[in-house]
C-alpha cells in the first residue's frame, strides 16, 4: 500500500550553479503503508542526490528511496476531457437561466403596463361614471403582489446567473492553463518504509536541482549629516529549476557539492609467478627503484614473494603518481563560506535575478578627533 504525501519546500541552500532543496510533509500512517510518494518534482532534480529521513509518534524504519520519471501528457489529456463536458453543462444551465430571466422580466413589465393602462382609462375624461375606489384598490393590490413576486424571482435568477458566470470563468481558466505548453515529464520520489503502528509521521526529503545560482554584491549609502555609512551585503539569486521557492529558509554557500565525494583512484597491483633471478640483479633493481622513488610515493609493493615490476610498467606508474601529486597540489580548494539570508526567501522559478539581504550594518565614519588636555 502506498500513500501520496503533500509536502512543501522549507529550506533551500543555493550554491554556485545548483541548489539543495529540503521538503517536509506530515502524513497519518495506518501501519499498512509500504511506500510514501511525492509527485510533481522538477526534471532538474539529480536522482543520485535524493535523501530521506523522518520522525514521528511511531517507530518507522526507512528501507530505501528511489526516483521515477513520470510523463504527465496522459494526465493533462484526461483532465481536459473531464473539463470540456463540465463547461458544456454549465453553459447549458446558464442559457436556461437566461431564458427564465427573460420571461420573468416580460411578466413583470406586462403587470406594470396593465396597471398603467387601466389607471389611465379610469381617469380619462371619456368615462362619466364615478370612480370605483374598491376596484382601484383591488387592482393596486394585485399589481403590487405580482410585481413583488416577479422582482424576487428575477433577483434570485440574477444571483444564480452570477454564480454560474464565476464557475464558468474558473473552469475556462483551468482549461486554458492545461492548454498552455507545460513540461511533459516530472520526477516522483518513492520512499520505502516499514511502520511499526499507526500514527503521525513527518517525512523529510532533500535533493539537488540544477539551474540555480547566486552572486554577492554590496550596497553602500553615505549620510553626510550623520557621518554614517550604511553597508548592506546583498545577494542576487536566480533559478529556473521548475519549482518556486516561497517563504523558505534561504542559505547561500560557496561550497561545491560533489567535490571530493568520489572514491580515490586505486593504483593497480600486479600479481605474477615468481621467476628465478640472480639475487645480485634483484638487489640492484630494488636499489635503482628506491633511488627513483619520490618521497611518499610507493611504486613497488615489497611483499614477500612478489616480483619487482618490469621497467616500462614501473616508469608508467611513477609518471602517473607524479602527475597525480602535481594535480593535487595545484587544485587547492578554498575556504567554504555559508551565509543565511536575513529574511524569508521568495524566489520564483522565472530565471530572473532576485535580490535578498544577507547583512546590514551601520558604521560611524570619524573624520577627525582631537583631544585637548588641561
């Protein structure tokens, strides 16, 4: 049994050309789940960088985590096929309601016109008999009652029509968003687990995304009156990773993720059958090898029973070891600086630069100080 977890981005650490994203979500476990699924993750995600952890009111054993590519073309087509008939039904209801509203307006106008014509007839000079006040009162009561009922019905119909207009507008916007070109694939993170019982569990996953970067810059403002300098240490962050970073704890780092994470390159060992050789020649070869061997580099494995390597192989390994030592000395990594933004980060995935404040400090500028004693 699997369960989809609704997560949100809580923390983001931005590096020179990528970022580490941390998501958290709370799920109620029944004790029968085997997989927790997080969907709709961007295609810029690096699968090998995904990590998962969690905590909760029950003991949960995390067995593994993996990623899968999901193609959303079929899901969009299915949603479109559902929205289209729903829009047609709302439009049909709106047409029926419009016809009812037209009929009610005709009936109300007819009652109004009927009363006007009858009163004009009663008050015309062509009628010689005296006015019947009782009939006039009955007419006015009838007209008032009918006009009030039709007005109430018209008000109810107009309110329903406005609701249908809002519903129709919302459905059309959803259909329009589906018709806009969207990424045809996304990533899904699947966490395999073994819960001990039912209870609440908070899942945390982290992963590295590409197409994210930041650069620092300063903003200095000098006040001539107060002789103070306002120094702001800012950062310009931009990203088009495919997901917006809204109200997250933003951290900026000069580190390079992945540097030094590869296992060291292992020099080969050669195993061969021991051949008969002259002890003097063997000692001479060992002496020559030791004289050529730089300090700290081992070329020949001096285990009992091993045979010294042939000269071509020895020279090749010696050159390789020297080259590796030179490269290591030339590639000295600098110090890593990690900076936390002073405010919550809001960086949309639009590829545009967005400024965020790291530090603001006011420095008093002292132009001259003179001390006089006595």
